[in-house]
């Protein structure tokens, strides 16, 4: 009987500490050419555009499209930024006037006049799967 009770307690405590997660699939479309690769970062609010992303990946571009999947992402609010790294230097290049030389995009595809904001790009992960489409 004690063994059964201990198994019950262990099962309940495991369910309490388990965190809901999701698979997030990001499709980047409207890429002008297949040159270079896509570099993508998925951020929480605290890190958005200010620090290293919570999740990052790169993907090969094929026929103007790239797909990146993140597994076991805890439920919560995130934002994504990505760019086409045409020259393979792993950073976004800028002109002298501060304008990007490489195509970029963010989640929700807002019309941008300056750097993206958290409110423009945020989305919620609250199911087992989440699909995001970003247009460069």
C-alpha cells in the first residue's frame, strides 16, 4: 500500500512541475534569391533586440523560402527577428546611414519605420503547435 501511495505522489508531483511546451514552426517567405542563408532568433520580451535570443537557428534558402522548427518551446510570449545573411558573416550588415543592407523580417510582419518593437512582433505560444509566417 505504501508503494502505491508513493507512486501516486510521484505522478502528481511530476504533473505539477511539468511545463507545457510547443513545437514552433517558422516559414520565411518572399526571399528575393537563394543566396546565403536565413539567421533567425526567437526572443522573450526581456531579450528582444537587446540580447542573445532564447532560441536561434539558421536555414538554407530553397526557392525563395526557408523553414525553421523549434521543439519543446515553453508556453509564453515571444517575438522573432530574422534576416538573409547573404555574405555569410553571421551578422546583419548596415549602410552608412544605418539602413540594413540585407533583407529582414519580424513576426507579425508589421510595416516598419525604424527598428521593430516588442508590441509589433509579439505572439503567444499556448498550444502544442504554433505556425508563424514571416515575409522578408
